[in-house]
C-alpha cells in the first residue's frame, strides 16, 4: 500500500472473503502490494451503445448498463491500462492475471498487458455452444469470448496444474477429450437458470468457466482478486475450492447478489 492511500472500508467481510464497493481505480491502490496470487477480471466490454441482439427469440437492447458505455477508443484504453497497472502492483512475483472480453475491449486489454510488461501465456477461446443467434444475418454469429492469461514477470514461475486439466472431468465440454491435454478452446454453455436463482446480472459468467481457470492456475489457500466482481462468480468458485477471495464492484446491488450467492455454499 502506498503511504498516502488509506485502507478502504469493506462492504462485507468474512473468514475468506472481502468485498469492496466503489470504483476499482480508487480501491485497488489501497490494497497491499504483492499480496495476490491470481486476478480474474471481466471488465466493461465497452459495447453498450444502443444496438440490438437476440435473447430468447426476441430482439433486446445490447445495453448492459451505464458502466459498459464506451468513452471512445483512447479513453477506454487509458482506463484498461490504469486498472491493469494497479493489478500488476498487487500481484505476487509469480502471480498471474486472467482477463475476459470480446473484440470490443480485449485488444485494448491485450495491448495494455504487453505495454505493462506482462508475459502472455495463453489466449483461451471460450466457445458458447448455446450462443444467441444473429438477428441481422449479415455477419457471423458471435459465439465466443476471449480470455487472456498472463504472468506478471517474464521469468516468473506461474502455477499451472497441468495434470488436473489433462485428467480432470469436464462432462459438459464436448471438445475436451478425456485423458488428453487441455487445449485452448473451451466449450462451456452460458450460465444455466440454476446459477441465477438469487437474482440477475447482465453479464454473469458460468461457474464452470471460473472453476476451470481457478483449478488450472491456483492452489488451495491462494488469494484471488476480481476487480469487476459483478454477481460474484469468481468468489463462488474461489470459496468452493478453498481459495481466499477479494471482490470489488461499483454497484451495491451486485455485491448484495454476490453475498446471496456466497451464502448458498
Ligand atoms: C462484465 S461485468 C462482471 C460480471 C462477473 N464476471 C459475473 O460473473 O457476474 C463487469 C462489472 O464491473 C462493474 N464495474 C464497471 N466499472 C467498474 C469500475 N470502474 N470499478 C468497479 N466495478 C466496475 C459493473 O458494475 C459490473 O458488475
């Protein structure tokens, strides 16, 4: 923690979980340097610009919320660079960061990672076999998101639980061949209704996705941080697998949803 930053007040705290409410650009600087093993970030996509998509057979607005509006290419990039730089300070020397996004934001995040001297380990294609159809029929149907995985230091020794990925059980992934190496395309459906029984978040990630990446790149007892925690999927996966969780979100309602989901464990 820099000498000038005052520790932020937790919105919620328990044995292995602390949640903060506010702009991550204000909260991250108050957390201690080199204290986090792994960061998963699902930042604003910058795609909520009044377009339409298809959901349940109906045309619906693509808008996720004001937090997702683009401020223009330059400002969006500066925002991503700023939070990624703070994440770099928080990571332990062998720590890694995952960033999830679409073509609207992932190139800016990838460039910021390179700019800030991270070492990119993988870009994972998360294929959604149940993605919504394309309404315009004028281009391909978007059916994946990209996850970048990067190490803080060029020469760091990051955690990769190779055997767990190779021999683990992934019954819902039609692309994973049992007993063979885990490849960089993961087939995981969007969250089922059973994962939304405590309330809705417009961009909730499936637990299967977070389970997989935490099992791959952390060990029990590790500290996991999510600066854009949303409905708390990362927290749920972290606690289910005996990791410690720190989550940040601007919106108190989403933090309440996180608390409700965590209480189900
Ligand atoms: C893409 S969603 C994350 C969804 C999450 N992965 C889940 O599974 O529910 C991004 C979240 O970041 C929050 N957010 C946006 N800008 C933020 C900022 N500057 N600081 C903290 N949270 C922010 C939004 O409220 C939203 O919940």
